[in-house]
C-alpha cells in the first residue's frame, strides 16, 4: 500500500495547535477522530483562511443551486480524478 501524500506547505500538527489554530481545527476537523484533513491543515498558518475555505465548501456543496447534492459530488470526483488528487 502506498503512503498517503503530505503537503509541502508547513503545517501545525493538531497536538501542537493553540489559540486561533486550535479553534479552527475544532471547527473544521473530524468530530469523531479529532483529525484535520490535509486540505484544511494547509491553512494552519492562517486559520481564518481555513474557516473561509470551509465556508466556501459548505456554500458550494450545500447552498441553493440547480444542481443536486449527488451531481455536485460527481463533479468534484471527476475534477479530482482529472487532477490526480487523492481527495
């Protein structure tokens, strides 16, 4: 099995997070595991951008649209496959 890719961008580990970073991790992380996805963790040096990223995602995936939720997910999967993205 191949190793999961990591970001080249400096990030703050969940265990080392304090203040605004810890608060952003709390809001953006997986509530069950406490882990924060790499796609969000790359914002750890600027926690407001993490919160903004999450809000953009929620708007695109759950906001009012002519597209259904499954259609939006299918578009995301196709774009990720084209980009060879593991997310």
